[in-house]
C-alpha cells in the first residue's frame, strides 16, 4: 500500500534535515507520498499571510499524518508559537517523547529508556496573559477535568501497548492544589479503575528532577502537564546526547504530527552540517504509527530497518559535529542509507 503524509519542512535547518529524512525513507522503500506544506517564517517567505496557513491545517486534517521540521519562535516578543497553535487547532493533546541511550553516543548514562508523556493543550501554554497594571503581569494556568482524565488514560494505554511497567506522575500539587491536585487525582482514578497492573507513583517535580539526574534507570513512563513536560522532555534528552538524538510525536484522535524537537538553528542553516537524526527518528515513529493504524507489518519492518541502520551508523562512528563527529548532513544521510 501507499500512504500519503504531509511534510512541513519548517524554518532554518528544517528543510535540510527534512530532505535528508525523506531520502532515507525513500531509500528504504517506505511507500510514502508527500504533500508539502508550509508553516512558520517559511510560510511568510512563501507569500502566505499567516504563519500557520489554513491550507496546511486542512491538509493535515485530510491526510491525518504529518512530519514536521522545526519552526522558529521568537523569545520575549514577536509572534506566538506555531507549534502550540498546531497542537491546539488540531487537538493534538498527547505529546510523546521517547528517550533512549544510543550505542555510539557516549553520555554519563548507558541504559536510559524513558518515555515522556505530556498534556499538550492546557496549562500555562494556554497563553492567557494580561498586564493588569503597569509592571504587573498575570499568566493563567488552565486545567480541566476532561483534559486531565484524557491524558492520564492516554499515558496508561501507551504503557500497556508498549509493554511498559510503570507510570510516574510529576506534579507540584503541594503548591498548586487545585490545578496539579486535579491532575494527580485524575491520574490516580484512571490507574485504580482501569490499569492496576501498571505500577504507579506520584512525585513532586523538583525532587523528581533530582532523582532523574541521579538515576534515570528507575523511571519508565513519565506523565505530566504541559509546561513540566516541555522542560522535562528536554532534560531527559540531555541524558542521552541532546535534542539531536530524540524524536517526538503530537497525537490526537484525528491527526498526528511527528517532529524534530530541536530548534531551527538559523546560525547553521544552509551550511550543510545539521544533524538529520532527530527528524529521521521521528519519521520512524510515523511509519510505526501508520503501520499500527493500518495493520501493515511490511511497513513496520521498513521502520525497523531504518532504525537499525542509523543505530549501526552511530556505533561505527558516523556522526555529525554536534555529536563529536565530522560528517555533513549529506554524508550522515548516505551513511545511514548505505547500512539499510
């Protein structure tokens, strides 16, 4: 079978790494036909009037699956996040960030295998901010019972499906007793009613971070609200080599976007030295998602071949500069292709 997916290359190094991932998928024989769309600064440069064109949203709604490169978000001013807008518009409420140690990428820990599950639509990322008087700004943290229950069930279903053993909820309910309090009560309720076979624990997030960097092997699936999940998923990436070696997915009932979770790195855009591994790993997640949705075992086998190829390339010393190597984007791409 052939499958159609939307490709959003993004900004900065996005087009370079997205092209590399597509080349690897094509070389592996992945039956994907791409519908290319724009978002972010690239959309404005292409003549669109909006950072997130309606045509892009409609294409993702129609085809239900997308692969996305990084999009630029200004710090402290300018336009709001395109990534946040996509997640809210398409109701991609579950963010999944698998983090695993890679042979060939030397870090302090050798056996990290964690999945961060993040509620993707609420919390402080609801973006409700007001200047109530000069020099005084408030930001509203939003939490609803429905969204808390939904992400809890999502995390436990994921754990069961992936044969994971434990879900750890990170929270600050000792201070935010209503919002974070509701989050852990919902997680506890979902566990007790439906998933008692999965081990369950609750940890205050500051203490949990200390334990995480002391011994990440004690953790399995981490469940948390939006802001915590954003911070902790990057922290976990640092345990295995950085954002260049971890994939990401944003999942909803009617659409899924798989993305490189690193930034657009405009300082190295066009130099041919960006690492395409993260978006390639995200593309493998996309293939597995499609294969499970359509019960396509051949596509799952293709995904496994790609993963084995980049794992082997890393073990054999094929690395870009961010990982201590010297390969260009194209050279790393060809190194993976030659090992398929």
